[in-house]
């Protein structure tokens, strides 16, 4: 039985007009290509190519074989290419993420992803408030400082805790609270809450406690809360990962340092809403996102 690969090589040689050019296009040694054509001629019992040092041309039998085989092989390879394209990840991936995502995840990385996966589109919903992942038809959620309920597959990317912080200017005007209950007397900066509740839950010397807070400023963007906190508008409950640099530079000060909200669910995490098997487009973007962020924050992995 004839090897289709040998027939394809023969067609390439005829079209290229030389073994060296055909070998270059096929990315294989010219002597290997020549040997395969010799084997094909042996199987068929006829000379397919007339060769000289200066010229290569198909014989009568070779020309007849080329005219019969070339169209059929073209159709076979077109079907194969179509099948490969169809199997490549494709479709739309809907992602909800922290509003500051593109301060961490560079746009040029996204350009790299699109070049690698031209059939995938990404729809971003950027919001630091907790999103209803099912109602919003989310495929992936990149979260920090938000606990995710059970029922979702969660991939932890970096540990974290929520801490209380304020600017030195605010604390000069309003002495720092000494108890959780005293927070009610302060301006507290909060994430916009779709449920309308204004409470913070923290862990301290007495275990987990929930405290009611008051505030005149709320936003659904952690970056805006950080700016408001640095500007002296009040006390904020922020991810420690975001505040480390500001505290080190003296722009913020920890408030009630014996209290925090520490949980594996509060760190940087990737949440999948799809149950296994995860759609290919979602899977490849999740891996790409994880790899790039792990390179960005290696000390937290």
C-alpha cells in the first residue's frame, strides 16, 4: 500500500522544481527526501522524475501520477487543516476582576494572548464589589479581598488578609480607635455594597467579631478607596497586599493592628464557574493569567 506521505513529498518536489527547495519547504534533509522518492519509484516500478545536475522534471508516468494525486492530496490536507482549526480553543471568555486588574496585568500580555489564540475573545467586567457570578454569566473571576462561596472551583494565587488603615493626617484629626466598637465614631470608607449592609467582620484577641460602621464615602474600586484613605477621608478596610508599599512609605498607618480578617478566601484567587471539563478557551486563558500574575508577584507564591 502506498504511503500518502511519500505521495505528498512527490507532489511537493514537482511543485518546487527541485529537491533542495522542496526539502526547505518541508523542513527535512534533501537526501532524506530523495531517498523517500526512490522508495516510491521502487514500489511503483517506474521512474517518476528525470533528474540532472541542472534540471528536474516529471516523467510521463510521473506527470500522470501528479495530475491524479495532487488534487486529492490537497483536499485531504485542507480537511486536516480545518479539523485542526476547529480543535483550537475558540469562543468568548467572560471575566470579572478587580478594577485595578490592568495595573497588574499588562495590556501587552493580552496582545500576546490574542496572537497565540486568535479565535478567543475576552469580555472584562471590572468591579471590586462581589459579583453574582452565575447571574452575570461569568466564566472566570479574579478576586482579592472577597470570599467566594462553596460550589466553585478556586485556585489560590497569593495569600492575603484584610487590614484597617488610615492616613497620618486623618489620625491627627481623629485619634485612632482603641476598640472595634469605637469604629462607629469614625468615617469608614467602604466598598459599594449591593446588599446595603455596612458591617466589617474581623478576627482579633476575642475571635471573630462583626462591627457596624458608618461612612460617607463608598466606591466599587479598591484603588479609589486607597486614594481616599491616603487623602485623609477616613479608615479603610483594605487588602494587605495592596497596602504594604503605602505603609512602608508612611502614607498609611495600620489601625487596630491586633485585628484583621485573614482567610485563604481573601487572597488573590481565580474562581472557575464551569464544572470540569472546563471549556478550552476558559482553560487556556486561566493558565495564561495565572502564569503572568505569578511572574508579577513571585514573592507571594
